[in-house]
């Protein structure tokens, strides 16, 4: 059986937003083998001793310039979310996990949240129930279902399992991709991931 591309991400990561949109362009038909794995980036950072770019002045300045380059390359809109980097994305990550049994809806939900966090005129505060309800209604999701999934014990356990599993396999940031046990960090390593998918 062909191996999937496991895509570990957090909505708080602007480069995960770039990676989501880079997948079809960089992988072509192989992008259909993507499995979305929401993880809590804060726990990954804390456990591994990594630091967000915004907390390293030189790195933060570079990130702003580089995000402009990356979003232009893939033709996607971008503006900084004023709640970054203090967003609580866990409710939306848990909701995404809860949609795993309906992959098309899960992908559409992930795309919708990424758009509202990093591109929509009104930036989404990911733990604001009213904003989330409005987003879901506008996009055609069942808002009550999404809000229930965001707080269920099952999806809380799922997010913890994804996060712990990513750390155990060597993840230290987002986006992180796996093809089997081969790990690739960053959307700019999708060409290597593609080679691994072709060989798997």
C-alpha cells in the first residue's frame, strides 16, 4: 500500500497556511495522499525547547519578509492576524480532528479556518464562539456540530495523541510532514516529500 503524506500543522502557524496551499502545486496528484494531522504547536515548542520566530527579533523580521515572498509565490492572500502569536487554536484543531471521518469536509473546514485566520478581512479569534459560529454559518458548516467537536473529550484526546505522536517522531515545529518515518520540516521541503511519496 502506498504511504500517505502526514501533514502536522497548527492554525497558529502562518507557514502551515502556506503549506496547505502549496500542496497541490508542489505535489500534483500526490497531494491526494495527504492526511491532515492537527497538533498543538505550543506543546511541541515547549517540549522541544524551540522558540517561536516572533520571540527572536532577527528571526521575526525575516519571517515577515519571507511570508510575503511565499504567499506571492502561491498566489494566496495574507495579512497578519492581530491575535498572533497568542491565539488559542486548540478548539479549531479539535474540531478539525472531529471531521476526520469525512475527509472532504475536514479539508474544506481546514481551508476555511486558515483563510479566516490569515486572509479574511476580519481576522478570526479562534476561541471566540460568536466569530466561529458566524464563520461556520457563512461557509455552510453546522456551527453547533463544530462547537461540540471543539470541546468533546474524544477530540481533546485526539489532539493530545497527535501532538505527543509528532513529538515522539521528532517534530519541533510546524508545518511538519512525514512519509513513513521520513520527516520533512517546512513547506519548502515538499519537493523532498514528493520524492519520498514516489518511492514509497
